[in-house]
C-alpha cells in the first residue's frame, strides 16, 4: 500500500516513466497511417509536412479532428492518449518521417490488379462510355475486350490493350463511367441486321467463361457470342437464329474500319454479308484488324 501511494505521488508530481511515442503510435495510429503513402489516413510524411514545428496544432487536431477530405473516413478523437502521450507521438512522427517523400497516389481503380479483376475471361456489368446504361464489358482474353449493349442488343465497340478502369464508376456510386484501358479498334453505330426491328434482350448464359447473349428480333431468337483471335488480332463473332429464316439474311458492317471480314458461310459484297437457306441457322464472322 505504501509503495502504491508513493508511485501515485510520483505520477502526480510528473516523475512517472515517460510515455513511449513509438509504442503509442503503434497502438493508436499505425492501422490507418503508413510512412509514405495514404491508405486510410494521410501518410506520416504528409503529416510531417503539415505540422512540422507546430506541435500545438497537431495536438488540437488529434483531440478534436474533423472531416477534411471527401471519400475518406473521419479520424476519431485521440483525447484518451492524453497531451503528453500525443506530444510523444508527434515527436516520433517528426523523427521517422524526416526526409521521407510522399509516394504519388495511384490513379484509377485500386482493385484493378486484384486476382478477381485480372482473371480472364472477365465479364462486368458497368456503365461504359458511348453506350447505353445496360452496357456489359467483356475481356475476351488479356489483349482483346469489347462493350456489348444489352439495351440495344448489339456490339458497341472493341479494343486492344488493358480491360477497364472501373474506379470512377465505383467511387461515384454509379454516377460516372468506367474508362477503357487501351485503343478502340472497331466501332458499330447500329445493329448489323438489315431492317432490324426493336430488339428485346433475353439475358445471357456463360460458356467457358464468356457470355452468349440472347435477344429477340421480331419473332426470331438470336444468340451472339465472341472469342478472341490470337495476339490481339481481332475477334470471332458467332450467331444462331431460331427459327431458321426462310428469306435471305443480310448483315451490314462498317465500311470505314481498318478491318477485314470473313465468315464460314454466306457471300460477301464489300462489308455486306448475305446468307440463304440452312446457312442462316448458325454462322461465324471473323473481324481481323489490319
């Protein structure tokens, strides 16, 4: 009892053991603050640049913080640490961050390199540029991607390079568009089917990781699927039509693209393909980049 009272007296008089700033930082701050990059809160290097030579301002902020940055959680008060402990944390931060440069914040989707995002093939239902609100982004392989519009039941465009940066969409909670990572190589302004009536989307199924889109054009059910040509050279596009049309089927493709068209069935006149009879039931078109 006498020992306890003596210790209490020393503590009250200010002779207790000095707080360890490094340990206090580890316990109270390290989950959110890294040395040179922002994770949840600003880096120690950034904190040093703001508060170097201003320990009182640092204490005031720690005791009564507020929200400064959009899309960042507000820091909780550190009043429980006490002024002396906060000053030791301040000294620790100023020491370890001395001469450290802040890493440039990574732009774009922070999840783009995650195993889920890098899996190929890849399908994402997301808002895309130059497409309707029902766009579907598809990475056929590591070099070939496309945007298919489920609202209009047609291909919008395809591109080489990376897939998409979805961060603007996720960050804006759907108020912004994803970004195409690569070079757009092919664009279609309308459905290739001649005299196509208003389409009706009927969903899609997955085969070997890729979508098989289904839609109605009048009384006919059409499926449309895609696969990549090796080394980013283009893509293959397969169709089925049910029931099999009795009249010829005509598909018109863009003439001003730097592509070559071939198919396993039908007859080409420039960029127009005409199919007759049994050939209309199922056919594949190859779009090769020049």
